[in-house]
C-alpha cells in the first residue's frame, strides 16, 4: 500500500500544473467600444473614449479564461454636446450614483472556427443582467483582434426613464453594442 501512495505522490509532483491563460493588454489606439441607437428614426452612434480591461484568454483553455471590462460612464460620447450631457443625468446613465459599468465573463464557448461567445454579466446603473456576446477572434503571433456585437434592452437597465422614453417612439429600446478590440499578449 505504501508503494501505491508513493507512486501517486510522485506522479502529482512530476505532472506540472497547467499554466494560466496569457494576459492580454488592449491597444487603445486600435480598439473601440461603440453603441448605436435610433433616436427619432436616425441612428446615433456613440463610443466610450476610454475603458479598462483585464483579459486572460487562451482558445485552448477556455475553462480558465476570463475577461473583465470596466466602462467609465462619463466616457460615453456621441459627438453631440447636448445629448452627451443628457446621458450623464439620472434618467439615463446617472453617473453620480453609477459612475461605471462592468462586464464580467463567467465562461467562454467555442462556436467553431474563430467564433466564440463570451457569457457573463453586465452591471449597469445598479442592475446586473446576464449577457452573451458573440465574437470572432483572430490571433497572429502576439496580437489578437476581437470583433463582436450584441443588443441590450436599455429599459432592462433603467436607461432612458421618464414618460418621453418609456417606449420606442423617440428612442429605440434596443441598443447595439459593437466591440472591436486589438490586444497584445503581455510579456
């Protein structure tokens, strides 16, 4: 019996622990997080001028991969000063009480080829909802490019409250979120 346990312990020591997925650093000049919404029939596109990202990803080790994206809500810009000021107010993003939104992955799902899904939660304006972000991933050397898109229902997060915005008459209920991120493998 003692030889058996010795062999088990020897195997445990001999087999190296699996390495954690590599860390990736976003290249801000080549990355964007945008949103698109219809306002009175016209598509308005905005973007986050800055965002934070903690990414550990390996297509061969999805079980240990993760991502956390932090969005400073005062960085949401549509290039229209009046509209941008309105986004900061309580009926919209309410940045005084909720200065940031956070997307945290729970898992990644391989969908074949370079297609994946990031499954996680988005916490926005104090509301946390499950979100799935389908995306493509292309890795060349130490550079990765992620492109994805999903649609959020703004009222699910209490965004655009008030009688003028309670339905899709003035502002669409669906908000397209467009992700285009270039990242480099951390050294």
